[in-house]
């Protein structure tokens, strides 16, 4: 065979090799979707993860962060992750109940955590690790818990006593525990996507809601809510999760580097949560649009007494053994609200 007959084969092989090389050099893309603003604790932590992940992998991974429900709303994002349309999320812990992981709704229980120290004994300990591990059967790998903070109540009337909630329509996330919480206070719970809350408050579709101050301020809810009560009655946090098939399919060294980036990002996220919420609360005060109310010890006790029944009501849904494990870590005693 003459040499010229080899020329087309050589060219084809050359193109194939170039194509493979180009493919190998293309970065692995991680689409990270979330529903809150960039300047919230979760928003900042997501951007921090992007920076650290790209540095640690030397550009072999590209993280694309999509905040403020740009890609998916609350109810859509979990399905998108399972289908592989996005690779990473940090949904609030209330969103795992509809997925069938009801144990995560333990984090929604009122007054179960007194402070960040008691919370972190759960999220950073064996109880938290076991909870993340249970997501594997859903096609999800749990990487970490990120804090936002403790929640406040808002409405267009002062909320000082449980009786003040009577007849109000209060927006909640899709959580049976939060539904039970609002009903225990005499309010009517309304499940609604986070991206729709501002307009719903503005138009009177709902009367009030619960949020950490950072979410309340960055979503401009202070423009449409006259009163905010510093109740610290519940916690809002997130689980950072990835599509299991995607995660397991990563090269081992990339997965390890991303794991290190996630640990650093978690430390960052949890370090800024309290300060970000304090700053947001101060910004709400300075706006002069929302009156901030504090609870007296007697009023706080009345809230606790009204809400402690939620623990017993939801015990069967969440799991008695899990609740006892959490109570052991936090020191919470439902018999002594």
C-alpha cells in the first residue's frame, strides 16, 4: 500500500486525538442552584465554594452559581437535582419531608435549639452525619449542613402573644412541622415558594411569615411588613447536596479536592451566619419601615408553652429515636417548655 493511502487515516486519527484532548481539557461543570439572594449567608457561602473549588481543582472544575430562583423554584429544584439538570443544591431542611426524608423536619421543631452551640452538636456530630447518609437511597449525596440562623416572625400587626396569631394567614415552607407550628398558634399556614412571598405579602394573600433576618431584609419584606418579633422560635438551615451519580462518577482526586473545598466553605458559612443576620436586623431598624419587637421572658414562655405540643404531635412522623438522640445533644426537654 502506498504512503498516500495512509494520509487520510493519519489525518482522521490526528483529529480524533485532538478531539479527545480538547474533551479532556474541558472543565467539569457543577451547576449550583439556590433560591435566595447573593448577599445572604447561603448566597455568600455558595460563591465562596465556587472560588475555593475552582482554586483547589486548578480549573478542572467550573462552578456556575444560580441564585434567586434563576433556574428553579422551591418545589422544582429537588427534582431537577435527581434528574441531573443541576448538580448541586443547598435546600432548606424543611424541603426534605416531601422527598420522603421526614427526619429532616426535626430541624423545624420550635425551640429545639437554644443556640448555635447546641445546634452544631447535632449538625457536626454523628446524628447529623447519619441523617445525611440516609439521602443516598434518594439518589442524593449529602455533603454538609450550612447555617442561616434563628427565625423571627413578621406581620402587619404586633405579634407578642400566641393569641395575636389567631386568624392570620402565615406563609410557611412545605413542612408538616411548620404547618403544625402555625396551627398551634391559631394561624392558618400557607405553603408558598420563597420567590413569591414578597408579592403575596404586598397584596395581602398572606399576612405574615417567618424568616431569619437576612432573608427578611434581602427579599425586602421590611417594605411590606409593619412588625417583626425577635422570637428566635426556630432554626433555618440548609443541607448541601449533590446528585449521587454525578458525585460518584467524578475522578477520585477531584472528589477529594471538592470535599476539602466543601469543608472550608462550611466553616465560612457557619462563621458568617450570626453576623450576617445581625447586620440585616440593623439594616431593617435603620430603614424605619418595620417596628422591631422583643419578647419579655413571660411572653417567650407563653410561646414555648403554646408550641411544645408540636414536638409530641410530630414524633411519629420524624421518629421518636431520632428526636431522643437530638434532645440528648441539645438538652431540650419537651416536658419542661
